[in-house]
């Protein structure tokens, strides 16, 4: 990873350690850092995929962010991948809930949608946000 990202999705999980496992094992993310509290909760984690990063933590009602996210529902995140079908096959092999199989879109991209164990929707595809496909 080179340079800082200007936008990083941030998600909260009841079981952040399990979420990290799913993101790494089923979706191919790489662990950048994980900071745990004394109680074993995840205070802050960063996982990379390509040139993007997602941050996550254990759900808590502490602090401004924790209180703001306390009632937050599922989040949707889009991740660009080179080989949609291979990525989809990896997720299927690991038992991830697939919402939409690899599909060619009218705007020229190919993507699929999956749901993680806590309800967040992850889309993986060839679209490069901010550019023409």
C-alpha cells in the first residue's frame, strides 16, 4: 500500500474478530493492523484489498463514534477486483451468502453481491468508481 486513502469505509461488528476472518478468508483482504482492548474487543482494525482499505471495530456504545453507530444498520461496500468469477468462487467455497451471482451490467462492468455474517452487503466487480469503465 502506498500513500493515504482519502475515503475509507468504516464498519462496526458485534463479532469483529469473526468479521476480520471472513474478510481475509472469503474475500481476500489482507490484515494491515488490529488493535485490541484489554477485554479482547477490536478497538480499530484496517484491512486492505488492492489499493483500498476498510476500517472496522467491535460495536460499542462508548465514545462519539460508538454512540453514533449504535443504531446503525448494515452498510454496503464496493470493492474492485480483477477476476469477478474467481473471487465469487472463493466466497462460495467458504460458505458466504451470495445475493447476486456474477452478472454483466448494462454499463459494462461485471459484479456480484454477498452478505457478511452481520448483514453488511459487499459488492465485488470490475467497475472503477470515478472513471469510465
